C-alpha cells in the first residue's frame, strides 16, 4: 500500500499521522518520507539560480566537511542506543528470511540514512526482521575465528568433552543423591573449564566474533531500507 506524504493533512497533523503509521506497522512509509525530505533539503541547498556565479573552493570544502562529519555522526550515534531494545524471543521462532531477496536484496535496497533518527529506526526494525540471519552470521564468523585459531577450537572441544564426561559420570555414580559433593564437583569443573578457555585463547575468538558481528549487523541494518511487510488481514464481520 502506498501513501502520500499525509493524505489526512486537513484533519490529522503530521506527528499524529506518523504515530499511526508506527502503530500500524507502516515503518517503510516513514523511512521513505525521511529519505525524500533529506533529498529535497539537499537539492534545495545545492541549487544555484545563476550559473554565472562562481563559488570559492573553500565553500565546497566546507560543505563536504560538514557533510562528512554529519554522516560520521549518524554512524557514531548507532553506538549510543540499544539495537536489541525491541527484540523478543518470538523473532527467532519464525522462518529465516530469504538471504537473496530479503536479507541482501539488490543495490537499490540500500541507502545512507538521512539522519540519526532514521538510522535508529532502521536498525531496530531490521534487527527484528533479520534476527535469524544475524544469528547465522554470528555462528559463521565464530566458526571462521576458530578456524583461524586452532588452539581455541581445541579448547572449546575440550570444554565440551569435559562437561559431557562430567554428566556421564554424574548419572553413573548417582551424584544427585549427594548434592554437596555434586556442587563441589560442579565448581571444580567450572574452574577447570575457565582455565582451559583462558589458556587456549577461546575468549579472543569469542570477542573478535562479537565485535565483527555487531559492526556488520549495525551497518547492514542502518543502510538497509525498510521494505513493506505483510499486514495482518482482518476478516469481514458478518
């Protein structure tokens, strides 16, 4: 469904109309409006009525510097809020969006966010839409990190084998009947696991994966345009 800027402008003010769009799930309309408004403002400020007027080079440099720092501030503003604020467990229970048409799409599905508010809007919505895709990328990046750090892979496998052995012998010896002994052994295994993970640099692989995955998620979610989602159909009342 396509809306004009505000079809109810004679009776409903723009903030109210935008609030209705948010509540109804038409966030792509808000995204397009913000992009169009930014493009119109840029065109208006860059238009020269008299082509014979010469503008000093310093003014162009100043304009480009202002634009550069404005874009830089838009990207840095993504680090000042929680992109997972609206994320719920239900976002991981649905089907994974298509990697070709939904997640990556074509080049026209990307644009630089016009403002910090638009970047936040895109990030929060895209994180909800592509939560399963981002989780898959995290697993992929973690596997690549373990491939680059073989000792970390050995440490992770050793930790898993240690806990699996502990569970096996716990069931075999019936440690659940001796809760104090079981608790002591659990603490001991936890200490051994921590030593193995630290000694074999598993934390380095995990930290590098978290940093890379977080940056990739923020950039993709901020540059990815919001696309229309299928609205719930309301049956007709008889």
